[in-house]
C-alpha cells in the first residue's frame, strides 16, 4: 500500500528546473490525469525540460492535454519526435519562447532506453549530414559515419499502466507500452497512473511489463480523464 498515492502528492515531487518525462504515443499510453495535475501547477513551476514523444499532445485534437500543459509557460524546452499537432508549442517555438530538440523517433526511444540502462551513448547513422548532427560527435566506423547520441534521463517520469499491484508491478496492454517502459527506468522518480490496482500476486509474473523496483508511486486513474 505504501506506493499508492494521490495525484497531488505525486506531482509535488516535480520542482522548477527539473527534467520530466511523460509517456504515451498520442492517445495510447498517456497518463492523462498526471498531465492534468501538472498543468494545474501553472504559475508555480518554471524552467521544466519536457521529454515526451509528442509533448503529451494528441493527433488532430487542439484541446489535448499537452497543449494546455505547454500553454502554462512552465516548460522551457521540449525534446520529442513529433510536435506538429501541438499548436501552442508551435507558436511558442516560433516566438522564441520554447526551445525544441527534435529527434528521429528511433533515436529518441534508444536515448531513453540507454538512459535507463546506464549506457553512455550509442552510434547511429540516422541524421548524419542533417541538422540533427549539429554539435554532436560524428565517428567513422569501417568507412561509415555515425552520430554519437547520448542518453536521455529525467528527474521524474510520469507513465501509464493498465494494471498495477500494490507493490508496484505494472502490466500494460498493447501499444500503450510504447515509451512508458523505458521511461520508467530512466528517471530518478517514476509515477505510474493505472486503470486498476490489484493485490500482490494477482498479476502473473510473466505478464509484468515494468517490475516494481522501477516504480516509486502509483495513482489510480479517473475514468473521466480518458473520455476524450
């Protein structure tokens, strides 16, 4: 029971100047309740660096939670693989109010994975000769140029799970696993928003997506947050 907490207490761990990861791929696997609670801290938090595939936004939904989060002004930088449907972010970037680091999606995912694995970097040919490579070491291996990409880590990760037991073992279905699994390992403090909480032992160990040691806190989702 020690890991089960409230949305308010979970977001209290985020302070100004921190780096925050938010899981999800549009509607799939985004912890909407946690994003909403973070948004409520507008005016209290600042200089947040956000790492999120699509800035917690949603395809073709201008009212998506990620737009509201960016609109608070608390985010100073977004590292992502897609930003085009977050209209608030696009305007802030154009106005010089928001720093953007765009990544090819595979590179983005691998940087998070190695952040959790304790690996210092990896080599990829993706982006060589493009603006993606600017300011990064380029290493030639057997006649092929590779960019050295460094890991992405966070102070706090906000992730989604389908079911959690009270110890913090998480099972997540299908594509909702996306970035949530790797982000859980790449942050100092990980909060999982789940749709159901069960007793220890009720999740088959072979079905555990994220083991309990990676989870610091669990919040039970409010179903109304998922009625987009």
